């Protein structure tokens, strides 16, 4: 007997048909004891997620408008699911209460959270499972940070009282009793928190894709799925823009060493991607695990003769960044040059840029300091690179064969990733060139 916690995303719970699929998946494995649910997502491309509609209700109230007509659409989404499932379940009291509370300014997070709350009530009823309100088991501190210890203590005690239960994702409670949500996509985090508290053997995260892919399918045609990836590799790829899972969802399960399995509700037979804490296994044919890239970086280039022998030079430059509330991404340097890569958004505005340049001039008296924009970074990630010789050479050869100029190179000492900087307009071609080099 094992213990699995399963989380279903919004598209997996968008309508009655998907509810049925979810029930089939949950009931197919008696180990799937606890289910974390999102709010109903999009049923088709132009559809609106219930969470977005709830945010909109909050906005309307803020503008002093009446929400009755707009709220009708939310009522209809839930009532249609209930009717199509043939459930004998009346949630009109709940719906009215929520409408009233939003109208009386119950706050943005309360409004947004009701999407998961109502969906979980319906799913619990449909599965015949208990309902545990996240409000009574997921806690935030006074400063708004998630309270790991308290949550784990209360939640694990609560879970022990239930054989099977549904828990709404995305929100918890503040010390003063008001509702607070995680950031968007936060039901992934709740799933991870529940998996940890249940001491699960596996956290299954069911979505609408068959796991993580080796590259962004909008850029590379039909990329291969990733069978196994480590938490650290996934962090590297997510940071560079690959997204299947909320970034913060990794921490609770990683702490407890619980693997995550990304699965596809629309293709339950596919094994999906396993995210594990560590493995030395890798596909030796491919060497790399995945690639990802992101635009919107700038370089602060600093030159000074004999920089290398000037003790404290780097620190003084970084002090300037710290004073301006800027975190740096990479720090490639030569004998007499130092380049600081930052996100362009963090140095936006003429005044701020002037301030940074002036302060650097004052603090380290360089021969020159300039800011260059329009940099894209791409990450080639793979635990296999530690053992395979010549991976970096293959990456660079592929990029230069595509006639793309490399503006920066940075390889982490863990040899888990190689970061390459190219012009923004070259990013897509560079990613394709690397993909083709490794996946023939
Ligand atoms: N429903 C929330 C959102 O749209 C949370 C989630 O789906 O994970 O962001």
C-alpha cells in the first residue's frame, strides 16, 4: 500500500466531461487518497478561466460597479458542471454567499480563492470523498509568507483522520482569519504541501500536457518528452522560462524527497515526466536533458586596465547594484573586463540607468562602463554533461554553424548547465540549432 497525492489543474476540471476523466483516474488506483483541485480552467481557446472571472468581479466592485450580471456567468459554469454530472447537489446558497461577500469588499484573495473552493466541493461530492477546506489547514504568517511548520503540523494531523479527501488548491489563511492565495498557478504548491504532509510516496500533478518537453514546442517542432529530470535541472529550465509547474511547488516535496510525476489527464496511459531528487541515470545518446531560453537581459560592461589586481573591485560594483535593488544573473569576467548580466526590467528608466553608471564610475573609476540591451540567455541543461566530454564544444559549434554570434558563455561549476547569451532575435534559431545537434 502506497500513498499518492494527486493534483488536477484547471483544464483537467474545466467541465463535466473532464470531471469524469478525473474520477476515473482517481478511482483507478486505491493509493490515490488525497486530491487537490484547481478552479475550472478554459474549455476552449477563447474561454475565460473562473479565477480570472473572480478577479474581474473584484475589480468591478472596486470601480463601484454592480457584479450581478457578470457573476451570473460564474454561477452558470458551476451549475452546468453539476447538472451535466447529474449530481443532486445544490450550491446556490454558497454561490449567493460568495457574491454577497465579494460585493461587500471581502478582498481580492478571497474572491480569487472561491474558484478552487467551489470546484473542490463539487469534486468531493462527485467522488464521494471528504472535503477539507484549505482555510483550516494551510497557514500564512503575519508578513504574508507561507508558514511551513504550522501547516505541516496541522495538515498532517488532519489528513490522518481521513481515508480520502479533496482539498482546494491555491489558498490558505492569514493569522487574522482572512483568506490569502499563493501567486497564480499556486494549486501546484498546495499539491506539494499536501504530499509532504501525507508523507506521500508520489505527488502526481495532472495537467494537459504529457509532462515536460525537451524544448518549448512553440519554438522547436515536436520536441521529445523528458522521462526523468532532477529537481535541480527543472529549476534551471524553469528559470529560463520552461513552465509546467509553479516554481515554488518543488520545495515542499524536495525537502521530503518525494518525486513528482507530471501526467496528462487527456492521455492517462502516457507515463509523463518523473521529477526526482537525484539520479545518475541519463540518456547517454542525448546527453542533455532540456533546453530553454529567455529574452530581456542587459549587460553592464566594465573595462579597466589591471582590474584583475585591484582587490575589492567586483565587490564595489556589486554594491552599486545592491544599493539600486538589482540582483544579477551572471558575472562573466576577463582579466581587465567584468560583465554583469541583469534583467532589463530591473534597470528600466533613464534616471535609474544614469544613477547606476554614475555610481560605478565613482566607486571603481573604470576606463569605460556601458550598458548593452537586447540580450537573450539560453540554458542547455543536463546531468549527463558531467560525464560526457565535448558537450560545450557541440553547443558552440551548433550555434556558430547557424551563423549566430555568441555574446556570452557561462558554465556553472556543477556542470549541470551551460548558459549562452545571444542577440534576442537569434534566440529561436539558436535553440533549434542546439536541439538538432543533440536530438538527431
Ligand atoms: N486557479 C489559480 C490560477 O488560475 C490557481 C491554479 O490554477 O493553480 O492561477
